[in-house]
C-alpha cells in the first residue's frame, strides 16, 4: 500500500494506492482533501478505513511505500506497525531516483542560482510575466510563458533549464530594460553582464539540454 501526501492549490491532498501481489500497476482507491492537519494519526486512520472498506487482510500487507521523509518513517514506526504488523517501510523508487539526480543538480550551482533568480523575478508578479511575454511578442515569439522549477521535482528543473536556454539572449536584453531596485533584478544584471559568468551559465544550460532527454527518459521509467 502506498500513501502520498501533496499540496494542491494550497490544500493538502492525500492519495492512497493499492498494489496487488504479482501486479506491476497500482490502483488509486482513495483521494481525500482533509481539512485538518495531515499528521501520523490521520494517515493511520486513513489506512484503517481503506483496509476495512476493501476488506484487506492487514497481515497480508507486506510493504508500506512512501517517500524517505523522516516524518513518514516516524508515522510508520509509531502508528502503522500496529495496523500492518508484517509490513516493512519502503522508500518509493521514484523518490530515490529524484534523490540521485539532486546530486546532479547540485553539481551545477551557476544554473541553480540563475533559475532561482529568474523564478524570484516573476514570482507573484503577473505584471512582470505580462511584460516578458509582450517583450517576446515584439520579437515574433508567442505563447512563451516562463517555466519554473519545483524543488522536489527535478524534471521541472530540466524543463525550466530548456526554456531559459531557448530565450537566454532575449532574457539578457529584457533584464537590461527592467527598471527596479529588487534584489533579484540587481543580481541578475550583475550575473548576465559579467561575460565569464554569463557564458558559464549558458554553457551549462546547453549541457543540460543535451542531457535532458535521456535523463527524462530514465525518470519516465519510474
């Protein structure tokens, strides 16, 4: 049985998936948007409900699959062992794969800094997003809304890198025209006006684009 907790539209979402023995596919059996905080007790109550509703034998539950977060391990040890005594905790393979690629991401600090600053530039500012889109439209480029990464989803990091490589030179021009005292803009101007740093960022973005397709292909196998 796998339990995954994510934030969707600023609300908690809990999905429960059952993977039957000798089956390679999981079946979504429950999707909930709880109003209360999602703690270990909540997960334990949900597990008991799902197992009772589907008449699952708790002693036949042999794995509890989740991400590697310490809070989930603590939940398993404190609450779930009593419900599924024969189960062992197992870290989701996709999460482990993401952890491996986190090391790859960390090896490119210049890209990390650039993508982070670009994200801050447009975060919560529809006006800047519109200004950027109009800037591109003046140059014959349409429907090019900026792409940002999500820290826990390294595939979004790849897509964001591909996007900014495509419009890197345009973005440098755009930043020069932005009149603002915001720190992220000041740092972007320093980075992009420094020839060595600018070339290094673009080179790493090119390298990332070359590697992105095989990396995404591997992720899709998870």
